[in-house]
C-alpha cells in the first residue's frame, strides 16, 4: 500500500492505520488491528515482524476504521 501524499506530508514517519488479517491457523474469521504504521522512504507501510508473525495480512488501510461485519461472520451464521 502506498499512503497518499497528504498523509506523508503531515506525519513524522508514523501514520494511523488499520490492518485486516486472518490468523494462519484460523482462516474462517477476519480480524482487524488499529496501529501506527511506519512508512518507508518510498511511502510503503512497514509492519513489525512481531505483528506479522502468525497472520495472513490481506490489507492495510489509512486511518483507524472499525469493521462492522465480514464474509466469515456471514458464513458462520448461516451454518448455525
């Protein structure tokens, strides 16, 4: 993900972000985490290895967003 120019210009290397991910051992539920991400010189988001471990990261979006529902939640509710 490349962060937009207005965010790069207004921060000192850290931007509020939300990471969307699955746990490697539980691919049926999508999780999200609010974090402050570091930007590379090229504007790409860098996530710490300790955060990435054990996760399948599907997206990182600008800002802190709340996920209201996911495909996994809908699939699980139809199986019950």
